[in-house]
C-alpha cells in the first residue's frame, strides 16, 4: 500500500517545478524551451490580466516582469545547449539584427556531446540497455 506524500514533499515538488523555469544552469532541448516558454506566457498573461483587473498596471506589470525573467532564464539554458554563453542574450538589445541572431541561435540544434554546461539533454544513451548474452 502506497502512502500519500507529505504536505512538505508536495510543496518541495511544486517548488522544484517552478525553479525549472528560473534556473540558468544546465541545458534544455528546443522542445523543452518552447513548451516552457509557452506555458510561462499563458500563465503570465492569464494571471497578469486578472491581477491587472484588480490592481491596475502594477498587477499586470508584475507578471510581465515575471515572464521576462523566465524567458531570459530559459534562453540562457537553451544557449548553453548550442555551446554559447548565456551572455549572448544581451545581443537582443542590438536593434533589428540582435533579436534575429538570438532567435536563430535559440532554434539551432544543440551539440550532440557533453559540453562545459553539462550533458546532452537529448541523449538517450542509457535509455534502454538489453543484455542479450543471457
């Protein structure tokens, strides 16, 4: 019989989920980047609209800042996957060319091996090991 997780364990797991949107260490795949970015955009737009209705510009602005912080952290981890420094996000401040270059970098395929930012998140080397000798 399985026991229910404690209230503290549920809080910790929710905290861990939220932390994945703001962590800047490590690497993420293109699909992870895009899905997390979409989830953050939907969450922040829904709650930003709701809080904007009750608290005005401060309510909606706070969720806009939250989304920008989340988007930057996700972009840094995505850049790590293509073996670029997270400081490359600063290229977005260069008019016209900067955001285009950054978007191209974010859509590139990640390096297929371990780099200085961690192991390849798309590798499935130990996914299924079958010992056919037995």
